[in-house]
C-alpha cells in the first residue's frame, strides 16, 4: 500500500519541516518559542503550520516540557445556571492564557465520588484546580485530601484563605430583602435553596438578618431545590392561602416557577405579590414580568479565579484584585409597592 500523504492523515512536525525547508528540530524550537530562532525562520515555519492546519500534539509536548498547560475544574452536576456561567468564564480566561480546561462533574457528593473526580483530574496532569461545587460536604472532603497542585475555590460567604474567592451573598440577600421592605412589604417569604449548599445558607442568613433588623414577623423559610419546577409547585401551594405580599427566591429559576404559578392562579405580580430572585441570569430580564434580582458578575468571578490560580502555578507576583466581589440589585417590573401602600421614592441600591 502506498504511504499516507499529509492530505490523508493529520500533518506531522516533519511535514511542517519539509514545507518550510527546515529541520524538524527547528520546528520544535519554534513551537517552544526558543530565543535562538531567527524571525524570518519563525515566520516561515508558522506559515507552513497554517497552510497544513498543523496542531501540536499536546500530550507529546507535555511529556517533553513537563507541563500540561491544563487546568481542572471540579463542578457539581446540578449547578445552577449562574455558577455554570463562571465555568464558561474560567474556560475563556484559561484559553486567553493558553491553558486548556478539563471539567469533572460530580454525579454524587459522597467522599468516594469526590475523590474519584479529583483522581480523574489529576490523571490528566492538571497544573491547577478550580472548585465550583459550593456544597459543604465538598469542602469537607477536600480538606481531608492531599491535593498536590494549587487550587482555588469559589466560596459564597467570606474569604477563608489565599485560595478562596468569595461573593458577598449575604449582602446580596440583604439588598433583595431591604428592597421589599422599602416598598412597604411587611409579610415576606423566603424560598430557599438546598440546605447543604453554602450559597443557600448565605442567602437565607442575609434574608433573616434584614427581617430581624426591620423587626418584622419571621416566616419559616421554604426549602427548595433550585429548580423552576419546585418554584412552580411552591407558588401553586402558596396561592391557596396568601398571608404574604412578597417572596424572595434564592435563585432566578425558582423565581421563574413562582411567576408562572402565580400567573396560572390569577395572582397579579407585582400588584398583589412582589417577587425577587438572585443571580440575574440572562433570561431574568425576559421573564413576565421581568424579574427584579440580585446581579452577580460571573464572568469577572471566573476571570479572577484563573488569575489567582495562574499566579500560584506560574509563580508570578502579579496581585489579583480584591478576592471578594459585591453583588448589586437590579430592579425590574416584578416588584412594586405593597398592596394599599403608596409608591415610595426611588432608591439607589
């Protein structure tokens, strides 16, 4: 059989060398940005690579250089849409720094599953790890493991060390609750997230702090599961006996389910009940009515996570901006004055 031509197989480093009329060692030096290569030679090699659509073999380069240029991401499979935006931002920031990203999604949260996911990532020779799985048991498991690469965790309450990025979600929940109080609402419910999630605990705490500060009656939080289906179920149940005028939902998906249920049950939003969400996912502005919610800059969070990680991986001295980011309230049409109350003067949040 005749040998394969470059058209019939993936081009190799020797194909590039032949087209550029250089040795394959010269091509290797160009790939590794060796300072001894003349600019004219480098341009000729790069042009040959482009013409042949040559892609360097990552595994081979990692073996030679001892570097994989790969970051691992440990994520909860049932992560909300908001945190999933952080993962996309991590991939974009890593790509800009010429790093690859491998993600391991946790199907279960038992110690064995977490350990298996970490082992899978480590088997890919990752140089660093970002943890986007904000459940208490995940951090408990990580604390008991010896992780041999630098890692950064996206946490939700306070920064607990040099490896943690934090979003002040307690303050975000306080902003949402305070907005409803300023609108004259006195009977406010909280549709909370799952108890094991650090974010859910932080948002519940902020809600309760603000309710206590205003000396209002505390309704027991309703424990949800982050899904729009649960929000719809809760909304249908709540519509049967309304002793409230506002609901703060711990994420936008559950808020979407609430809006759907209230519409089906003939409850006017915001005329009879106001609804606030959390995360400001892209669809929030297109719910009906458009959702008042707490905005988190997931793109910035992901960018900072990669910057912090690469600072440690590469041993640079570049300072990463503050490790805690502040959310802000975005007021839309799902909130209004409590029934029987005049419209208050507009406030800035």
